[in-house]
C-alpha cells in the first residue's frame, strides 16, 4: 500500500518539486520551475492550497471522487483532506499556486472567516473555470503575495500577507458564484427547451405513429448525452 504523505509544512511540498522556500508558513509556487516531478503520490493536507492549472497533466482523486478539472482551472484543498495524484507519463506539471499554513492566519480576519470559502470543502469537487480576465486577477494576487514574502519578515508581514490571501480568496468566491449563476442559467435554458420539445411531441401525431419518446430522442435535440 502506498504511503500517504502528511503535508504539514509548505517546505515539504517545495522539496517534493525542487522549489525554493522563502517563508516558513506560505509559498507561491510555479510548477513550470520545478526540478522534481513525482508521478504518483497521495497527500494528506495539513495546509491550505490553491492551484491554477495551465495543463491537465494527470488525474486527481479528491475524497471518494475524481476532481473535475481541465486546463485553466483552479483546484483547492484544505487541512485534513486527502488527494491522490497520478501524473501522465512524460507530462511536465504546469500550474501556479499558493500554499499557506493555518498558523499564518491565526488571529486575523481571514482566520475567523476561512470557513466561508466553500470551495475548500470536500463537497465541492467541481473545479473553478476561469476566464482570461479572471486568470490575470488570480495571477496578480499571487504576484502581490510573492512580493511580500520576498521581503524580510517584520511586524507587518503577517497582516499584509493574510490580507492579500484574503483578497485572492474573495475573488475566487466571486468567480465561483459567477460560474454557478452562468451554469444555472444554461440549465434553465435547457429545461425550457426540453419542456417545449415534450409539448410539441405530444401535440403532434408522433405518439400514435412512433409511441413514447426515448430519453435519447430529447437528449439529441438539446445536444446532450443520454447517459
């Protein structure tokens, strides 16, 4: 049975991929700069993490399900969650992301409100799909966090880093809500088309000549799979 790696520090993650650690509690990572590429591993997260995936380079099992992600999507993980990663052979990971330890946000407004960010929940296995403008905002937030952790640590560091992380998470919540509204509108449109098709079918002579319609009949009409 494969060993589960307990990821209790951002430095552990950086060492897995051959990346530099600039701060003991937070790290902005660019996996295109990685010098190590583990192909198969299981992590038990002890830190928070978000990654903007530039390519789909493998499968991620998140809890009991596979994570729904593609190119240009954000995946997120929280302490206590277990993920199994299988990298595709010959694929180099390409992602930008953030890892931060819970100790970093203790005593901050982010620490008090971290539970409101529902995308950290196991129940949310749908990745966040970003538009080009949203990607720029995400990466700009990472850039600001990285600029701060590159500075010598002083009494302002913790608060500034936490506030910049909070800004990033607030943007992600906005993006998730936009995605939910967009998909809800699309689903409502499909439902209206489906209902119109049913009405048309039963108001025609098709029930007498062809019998009851199949699921596939309507799925084909609205360009969906019948599965």
